[in-house]
């Protein structure tokens, strides 16, 4: 089961991706991407993102079974906030 999280951008895509890359690196998460699209994986979570206009769409394709979706969503949002 996968889940899509959409976030309205509050900064430029370039700044957002730079912050996400830094946060991912600090948490040991593999992150590859640019201002349009990319993917991430680590700690049992896998997904990809796409930026279109002022909207960031994040599709989480894999998560640990015992971790609730709301925790995954808030954690992923914090990387891109």
C-alpha cells in the first residue's frame, strides 16, 4: 500500500530540495533528486517526489509495518518543510 502526501511550497524548489538533502544525509537516508523530481530510501521507508508549480507531491511506497501512516507522513513532511 502506498500513500501520497501533498505539500504547498513555502520556499523555492531549489531551497526545499537542498534542505531535504541535508536532513536526509543527517538521518542516514539515501536521497537523489533535483527541483523537479527525485527519490529517497532509508530506515525502512521508500518513496519519490515530484514538484509541479507550488505543489510538492510525495508518494511513499514502502514503510515499516508497525509504524503508523501519520508518523510517516509527519516525518516526511519535516524533511521537506
